[in-house]
């Protein structure tokens, strides 16, 4: 346990400012998607086109991988969440368009 706490402290002390900025922007993107997802579940409709949601969630997952490989952990986690929200919009379209 001590090992993990020391590594976390080291990471926080040496965190890149870019990681914080990217993570904050991705949080804003994620929060802005939640009303769209809620509306989709409420109205039982997939409002976002496949041509929008599919490349967006695939691209965000690729960006997530890239963030993790260069050590931007917070950005990677938040981008993963944002990508999953876009995947949710894709699945809504898939289910509700039948």
C-alpha cells in the first residue's frame, strides 16, 4: 500500500500541466453529452447519426491509448469516459432505430 501511495504522490508532484488542461476539457465535453444521453433514454430515440458517433468513440479510444502511452493518466481516464459516453449514443441509435 505504501508503494502505491508513494507513486501517487510522485505522480501528483510531477504532473504535467497539459494533463490537467486536457482532463478539464474532456470533463466539460463529458458533462455536455449527458443531457443528450438522458434525452435519448427518455424519448427512446437515437438522435445522433452513426456517422458522427462511431468515428468519435473509436477516435476517443485511440486518443485514450495515446494518452496512457505518454503518461497523461488523468487525460486518459477522462477520455475513456468521454469515449464511452459517445459509445452510449451509438448504442442508443442502434437500439432505438429499430
